[in-house]
C-alpha cells in the first residue's frame, strides 16, 4: 500500500480547512457563524451596544453626531456616493436615505471605528423621498446586512409610497429570499424582514437615545418630501433632504447644532439652459437662497450636502455662501463626521 508522506496529508488537510474557513467567512455559509462582519464586530465589541440597565437618556445622547455616508447626487461621481447620511446616538445608527453605495460606505465608516455602523445595527432608516438617487441602495440595505450579520428586522420610516416600493423590492428578490430561507436558520431570516412605517409630519420616532421629527419640504412636483430633525437633550441635527428653500427648515432648525442642507452653485446654474434652470429652481436650493435661509435658521454649523456643482469648484460654491452668510459653513465630503 502506498503511503502518503505525513507532511503531504497534513498539508492537504490544512488546505481543505483553510478553504472551508475562507468560504464560510466570505459567504456566511455556516449557521453558527462566522459571518463576514464578525471579525470586524469583535474588534469593537465593547462599544457596539450600551451595557443593559444602567444607561440614561443623558448618558446616551451627549455624543450624538452625524456622518455623511454619501454626499452625491444622481451624477455617478466615484468620490461622492449616493445620498445617505447617518445620525449616531447611544451606540445606534439612524440612517437617512439609502442612495447607491450606502452599505459599502457604512462598512467603510465601521472599519474606521464608527461602531454604530456595524451591519447588525443597520436597523433603522428614515427616507426623505422616493427619488431614485435616494433609494437605489434600498435593496442593498434590505439584503446585504442580513446576508452577513443582521438578525433583527429593518425598520423604515418614510413618506407614502415607501410601503409599495418595499413590497416591490421584496417581490423582485423572492427567489433569493426563498433560497436563503432554506439554507439558513429561522433566526437569521428575521434580518431580512422590513417593518415599514409611512409617516406624516410630526414626531415620528422616539427611543431611549433620540427623538425624530419629520417636516414637509417643497421638492418640485413631488407630493411628499420630508426633512428630519434629530434631538437629544444635548444636541439637535437637522437634515434637509432634497428641497427648495423652505420655511419649515428654518423653523425646524431654529438655532440647531448642525444643519445638513442640500445646495447648488449659482454661477453654474446661471449658465444652464432655461428648461433645466426651471427644474432645478423648483426642486433645489441655490447657494444664494441657502445663505439667506441659514441667516434665519441660525445653525451653529451649516454642512453643505448633495452639492450640485454644475461645473463650479468647491471653493467657488463655498465662496458664494460665505459672501452672504457669516455663520460657520463647511462643504461636506463622504465619511466626514460632525
Ligand atoms: Zn437627490
Ligand atoms: Zn430628489
């Protein structure tokens, strides 16, 4: 009988084990872990969740901040991912919009140490409106975190229409969901579940960390478009969504800590054709309009977001605002935190 040398057998065994481990890690093939995010999760585990029972609202909320996951527009700029923002408080993330790239940007932020953007914690999302640039990452947000780690349902809050969009996405992926339901245990299938809440302006969400208020904004012909204000006892953050200049934003901010607001460059706009100008003037806010709005809303910090440059440079856009507005203003970039 021919005998394989011991080292060859051991080598083969190691190769097989490594191959299985690599496949399990990459594709989440085993029921009892590991999933792709696990090694990342463990690195930050002490900061992922608050310890039970001994946290008050004050403990949680002092550090509320906002991270820009995608400052882009429909233009597929590789440096600016699709519109998505996350408010972070009490160890939890609260997403606003899910433009293309949202899950990759959340993973990038997590790898840089933003523990609230652990795939397991992508369980709450607020949608401003149903424009494609703000929602083409929605299928990704439903599926990807569940494939790799999320075990809890995704709760989504948004305008009328979000329910139908959700049902259609789930219907589009019904074969994938059926295959996964056979291959994985029931507790993990909870991660694919979506609880949809169609909301109207007012306080729409509250937990031990945060209060969320929706307000209506004018966005051209869209019947429903919202901005959101996030409150803790210590900080307030307002996110405009896509909007023309709006009294509701001035009222919602009213001296807020951070106002994240969309904007377009006036100099670039002035060079465009008439019909194109009409669209943007009725759907979005120019730098000049934003300067006036911010003077009345009085945010401690104004963060430009969803910048429609129209050929302008960032300095030019900032210059247009700073010429008319004396408060603190920055032009946001992906993965910046405020
Ligand atoms: Zn948009
Ligand atoms: Zn829009």
